[in-house]
C-alpha cells in the first residue's frame, strides 16, 4: 500500500536495551585493504553517443511563453514570418495548441500576443477563439494590433459543499453538479481551509455527481492531516486514521517478535493500519518467528493480510494466539494444485490429529474460491488412516467449508475414496424417511447400481413408512432410475411416497383420485389426504390423463376441498356435463347463466335452464354471486333477464331478482318468450320484491384446468361471469359505474410458449388503480394461477387493446408484482421502447438461473 498518507505516523525505534541486544548479534566486519580492491576499467569509449532531439519545426510560426505580462497567468507570444494573410489562420493553430497544452492553460488567464511581419486577420482570431473554447482557460485575450480582444470567457469550476458536525465527526457533502472530475481539485481549493478548521475530529466526505479521483483524495488528505484531523474518509475509502495506526504494535520477545493488534470495528480500516505499520518493522520481523496477539478475535481477511506482510518481511513462521490455544497459520497446512480437479495436499508439519483438523478448518476458507463448485481431492500424508473420524470430517465439515461439486480422499496420491456427494443417503425425522438422491454422485449406470444396493438394504425400513425422495444435484436424473426407485419403494409397501424434485413436491402414494364408471357416468372422488394446492394440480394432471374423460361425457364430482379444481379439470378435458354431487347435487357445467351483454345502460343476462326446478334453484344459488359481480354497478342500469319459459313468481326467478335488487339495479325486466315483464320496480298493484345481500363470490379453486399442449391455440380467458368483481363488496361499490370500465375480463392470457425454459406466459392486464379494479384484477389472476405457476410471466398493461408501457410503479403494478412473486418462476414487466426504439421487458423478480432481476429482455412478440 502506498505511504503517501502516512504523515505523522510514529517512527518506532528500539529502546536502548534492544539496541544493545541488536548490536551484540551483529557480526564484526574485518577492515579491507584498499590495495585488495579491484580496479574497474573505464567504459566511456563503449558508451553510445546519443543524438540531440530536434525541436518540432513549426515553420514560419514560433510561440514563446517565457515573458508573462501582468494580470495574466500565461502569455503566448506568437511570432509569424511574412506570409499571405489567408494562410495565417491555418499556420497558427498547431504550434499554438502545443504551447497552450504545455503551459496548462485550463482555468488560467491567457494572453495570445501576435508579432512578426504577417497580417493577422479575423480568421486567425476566430481560430484562436475555437482553440480556447476547447482548452477552457478562465479568460483568453488576443492582442494583434487592434487593442486587447477577449475571445473566450470561462468560469472557475464550482461545487456545492455542505458541512455538518455530529459529535466528533464532520460530515462533508459535496455536490459536483456540472463540474468534471478533472476540475474537482481546483473547485475544492477554496473550501478545504474552511472545512479543515475543526481540529481533532474525523471527516467523512461524500461526493454526489463526479467521482473523486486519487488527486482529490491526496488533496483532502494533505490539507486535513496538516490541519490536525484525526481521520478522513472519502466515499467510504479511508485516507488516514491516527488512532488506528496506534493499535498495531511490534515488539521483540526474546529471539521472536510479537505483533499486537487491537482491531477496529470494520476490516477495511484494520487492513489499512496493518499495511501502514508492519512494513516499517520489516527489519525486526525478518528471520524471526512472529506471534500475532489480537485484543479480540480477528477475521480471516485480517489474519491473511498480517501473514502476508510478515511473510513478505521474511518471517520464518507465523503463530496466531487465541483463547483456545496458539495455532500455526504459516507455513500453511494445505498446498493447492489447480487442474481438472483441485487437489489439496496436507502437510502435517508436526501437528497432531486434533491440531491438524483445526488448522484444516481455518485454512479451508482461503481455498473456497478455488474449490467452490469444483471436483476436489484431499490428499492426506503417507501413513494416514482414513478412519471414521476423517470420513465424518470430510462429509460433514468439508462439504460446507469447501462447497465442492464432488469430494474424494487419497493417501499419498493413492487409495482414492469418494466422499461427497453420497448417492443415496437416508435420514429420519420422526416417522418421515427421506432418501436423498444426488444426481451428480456418478454416471447414470453407477448411480443406478448405488440406488439398487441402497433400496435392497432399506426395504424393511420402507414397509408402512412415509417416504420422501429428495432429488438433488444439477445433473438430470434418468426416468429409468426414477421409475425403478418409485417401483421399489411402492413394492416395499410404503404407506406414503412423496418426490421432492428441487423444491417441487409431488405425492404419488396414496392415489389422489378414485375414478369409477357407473353406466354412462364417470364418478370422481378425491381422497381425504393432505395435499397442497400445487400438489393437487399435479395429481390431477397425472391421474386425469387426456383419455380419462371421453369427450361429451357426464362427470359427477363428489364433494371435497378439491372438488372445484376437479370440476375445472374435467371441463378442460372435454366433459359435456359436470355435476357437483352430494346431498343436493348441482350442475356446474354447462352454466345456467351466460355471459352478460352490455349496451349502454342496458344489460342482457341470458339464462339457459337445463334441469328440473330444484336443480335450477341450486344453480341460481351457486352462480348468483359471480353473475352479480360480472354485471358491475347497476344503480342506473336496466337488466333484461332472458329466461325462456320462466315464471315470474318461480323461486329461482325471485331469488335472482332479489340479488339484483340487493345490488340496487335500477330496473329488472323478465323476457320469458313473450312481452318482457317488469319485475322491479314493481308495477302498481304488484308486491315489491325484498332485496337480499348476496355474499361475494367464493375464492378461486385451489387448482385449475391443465394448460393445453404447446401445439394447441391459446385458450381464451374465463368469461366475465366467472370473475369476481369488487363491487360485490359493499364498501367498494361505486355510486355511479365507470363509463370506461371494460365489459370483459381485466386479465387476459395473450400467448404462451411451453417449449421455452421456463415456459412463457404473456398476460395482458387492463390499466386502473381504483380499489374495485384492483380487486377484480387480483381475483382474475387467482383464477389463472394454475397456468402461471413455475412459468416466466410477461405482464403487459393495456388500455382499449393497446399496450401501455410501465414507466413508474403504481398500485396496479405493485399488486401484479406481489401476486406473481409467489406464483411464477420469473416476472417481467413491459417497459415500452428503449432509446433505440426497441420494445423490451424488464425482469422484476427471478428464481431462474441466468435471468437476473433488472435485466432487459427483447419483446418476444412478432412485429
């Protein structure tokens, strides 16, 4: 480290007793007779003769800067021989530039004085003005026989300086503004004397704008140090610290040396102090064993820096004193060789087993950068017995210390024994058995044999047990290996089998669904088993295969927590009719109510009854909350209920009208096939229909239909009738409906690509930040969740079908990011065109390797 900031550091000298000890150790030199000294031959004749450099030939123009006139910092006298007037301007520029740059005219008062026989016209003056604008003097004046002509006026660079004191620390905030970095020293010159007035304090400088360079650091350090400051930092970089350098002591201890270290709160300042003090004592350290005695435990970085400084000074050994005993930190225990695999050769150096392992633990961190993610071989000394203690040390400790891809042990280069990863290790937690399958432990054939042997040894332990197979390692696992593993565990009689593939948990045993065929009906019943939403989705995809439900079939789903997800999957598989069974079965597909049609303030609600009156009543009760949500605000709307054959007094119709009246519909008309009948407000003489409060729609199901194959077209979004709206919540109902509110869904799946890794989903979201809009968006996103899980979601805000680039984050964007962060593997937001006019998406969150948050990705949509 440079010593330019070490002003005032103590020049430590040995005390008189130490001087006597040193003098006693010095050898006594014999005098040398001058006659014995060799005579050197002269070599002058052999030296080459250097040719003098010729001055640059400026032709008829000469520029002299020796004579400086008053009121100017630089005077450039330009002497021009006789030449045509029109050639003067071109002849002057080059020699004048060289002379001006040599004199450093930046921010100085400059006089350009013309003499000689040539006529200096306006063109030459103009060229001088252009040159001075480039070189930026404070002022430039041309004298050519017409009096002084000012051709350029600049200004000294300035910075805004804010100084505030907090206890023993003075904070200096410097805003550089338009001032360039090269001009900061000039701009700071007038401020530093005032800043340095607080003697005995620490200074913290922070620059906003142009970054302070080394010249600025040197300028600040020189002024503050000379003014008696205790310490100074610039943008976190320590320039000097008087108190810290006193914390490093070097003292003799017999024939050894003791280095005392009282570390600072952070390693950076301690490292700076070590680099400042220890080189001053290199003579005392050379050839000695050095004991480092810290006042408090030192970090690995500080120990490494101390060892390096002592080694560079010529120390024979470095010992670190600690509360649990002294240990040798240099020469090192480990010698590393980098190749196809990283080899760590162990040199015991007289250490016993306990001290050897302790030294290994301390030195391993220094090699972590080289071993991280690599194949590593630990070569123990000849005669070492790789026993249970070493095996436990390698597997339980070195894996964490070195973070290798694989780890093997050898003894004197032979007897290679792999330690990590363990191909199939079993752990027990209560009644849960976890079999960890490491795909990087060997080649597939080797791994297959290892798994077969492990299954054979564990067969009895699997019977009646709950088993989890945890897949680990970056290498892909073969399907043959997984099938053999699953079949072996199932054949052993496991009660429950889960597969954890890098965090994605699937439950294979017991089966989730019981599917039976009774006549023309397919009956599906879910097992009463603890499965999460994601696991339910995967079980449905696996157990309800594409051919499990014939097209147009009637499916009866028995009630269960997953019934809604099973219903949605059955519909996606092409079922013609889906009934939710139980004591009061209800047809859920096809729905009773169709998608509302909105025209101005008139809304048409189509109804398609397909069962007996009791079934229709149950359908009304089930679908009514969602229907009311899809209709939006109705305070000024006329609702036309298109219900063929309906009776105005039937319980189903009355229930529907009660819900509409409860939502404050302005008018309700029933069109049963003839002339529409007004049901609300009641006609004169008719009894009014009492309103009822309809609860909001139920939350979205825990699972949804399986996404279509990549070759299939993108499925449209769910109709508005299936999407809950915010005005179903009494506190969020607007007084007047928004005229611009979209009639259709707010969230639309615009495109997908399942062949990408991860799969891509392009999702369009209608813009809006009011509470009702956000409620609807979140509800529709929840319904779309199964199709977004584990994918990269590309979010595009839209207004009337047009893209709306996101330039700042509002409530809608924050809600979208919050929702997708817990569902998708990555979230990207459409930002619009970049500076070159290219549309792009920006990654806002990512759990995908190689797709970093903040990265810009080109718009993948065709143009």
